[in-house]
């Protein structure tokens, strides 16, 4: 319902205020943009709450100020602070009969199932940008270990599997999965513990080092050579469930662990140890989208963000 700002409380005559000469009828959407911005004190956060781009929000507020004939905000340390006129407008609007804010759209939701290594190594930044740009949505992220395929309900799934894995069971039983990349797994160690000049060049040399195993990959057939090496050890092996701590052990404890070939691109302090095993250990990254929700705009944006994460690192996977 339009509101006539001329019916607000009388202005304080002690401070000269420039007012429009005629009453203005403003729509509730425009007024809500002003109130949310005033409440958040941040254009970016207000835009997220309103599901608008910051530029679009600023344009709406600028148009509102042009109609009113005075500034509603002043810039203070790159943050919008209400001017005296803006404070008065806020008081007028808050004095009205409360209006129930519009509910967020129930359909604005995405369910993502993703392998934990892929989430931490490749998808993290893109997922953060996705959340920043769609604060009005409902996002559910389920993490998978290195053995799992997405059994639970999900709109988008990104997981690690065998080289020849296409369609699979679970919530995408009738969907053909798309191969995004091939990963080659190599033993890695921190450079400060084994410089390239004296790095281990045979399995026998690994007897001098602690080996680390992420339990999320135990039993993966593609990694059988590494699993067989661990099985020969009666000591000098650390098994851990948490993937992040597993990576930290490799980086900080003079331990050797199995990581995808791109690990040295993510952390220059890591050194790959190629040539220790006769057979390569390779797995594929698979992407699938639930056909029932693949036309949803938010699902399409999520899929685009995933593809962009791999496209940005295309040279990491070339030739594999």
C-alpha cells in the first residue's frame, strides 16, 4: 500500500530540512530497501537480504533521494550512516502500523552433496561467492568422504569415483554423471622435511618417514598400491578421520600422505613424490544434477559455479 509521507510527524524546525513541495506516494518495496539499508548499515548486506545486486540497491536509494529532494545517508568510513533527514524518515516509517515483511521464497533452496576434499581444495571460494550473492536462499551442504556416492537427497552432487563410473545408484539412479576431471594421486611431503635434492625415490626410502592415511579413502580400489604399502607397516602409520587435519599432518609433521596431483598448486610448500609406484593411481570427479530440479535457476547457478571452479584450474588437469 502506498504511503503519503506528508502525513508523518512534524519536522524539527530547529534544523532546516529541505522537503518536497508536494506529497509523495512511495511504494512499500522502495521503502523496505531504505529500512533494510538503515538497519544493516551496509549496502552489501542489505542487498543480500533483499536479494538484489548492490548496484541495483544503490540505484533505488538514489532514485528515492532524488524524489524526496534530500540525502538519506552520508558516507562514513565507507559505510552508509543515516543523515538527519534519513533518521526522520525512518522514525515516520517505524511509527506506522507494523507491516509483516515478505517471506522468503520457499523454492529458493539448493541441496549440495560434495566430496570433502573437493569442497576444501577446489570449490570453497566459489561456494563462498555463491552464498554471498544469494543470501536469501536456503543452502544445505552434505559432505561425502572419498568412498561415498550421494545416497541422500540432493539437487547437485560432486563426488570422487572410478574412472569408468557413469550412472550410479542412489538419488541419481536415472541420471548420467558427467566427468569433470581426472585426478592422479601421489605421495606428498612438506618441502622443508625433504628437499627435492634428497627426496625419497623408492618405497624403501619411505621407511624413514611416518605415513598418514585419511580414513575416508580406506578401501578405495584405485588407491590399492598405497593401501598395500600401509598394510606392510606394523608402526609408523597415522590414520585419521578428519580430512583437514590429515592435510595438516602432511604439511607440518614430516609425514608422507597421499594427495591429488594438484596439491602443490594449492600449497607451494608441498612436494610430490612421483615414481614410487609402478601403476598410477587415478580417480575421476563426477557431477550429477537431479533431473527434477535441474531447471531451477538457483540450481543452475550452483552447477555453473562448480564448472567455473574446474575451468579456472583447467591446466591442472590437462593431459590426465
